[in-house]
C-alpha cells in the first residue's frame, strides 16, 4: 500500500460477515487491527482508506466461514 495516494477496499460475502482489517506498518511490530467492517450477504461494501494511510502488508480476517471477495484498488 505504500507509495499510492488513493487506496480502497471493496468487500462482498455469501453470508453476513464481519471482516477485520489487519495491517503490518513497519515489518517489526507485527499485525495490528485497523478496523472491522460489517458486510451483509450479497451487498458490496466499499471502504476508502484515509489520506496518508500506509502499510507494508494488509490482511483480512472473517468472523465466520463464508465465500467472500475482497478487491484492493491502489491508485
């Protein structure tokens, strides 16, 4: 995510699911919870990361078993 001005995430899931976004910002302090987003079954949710947000790694954790799509867009 570093080096891009605009970052967005679009999520969709087969069942109502809470996704926790976790980030590694410096390769040293490990994973940190950034935000939890609730996604209703069959509904796309778009999240825009704030200006200046940066992370080296990002991952998602679902609170239940589901089929999901996550699209990260870096511009």
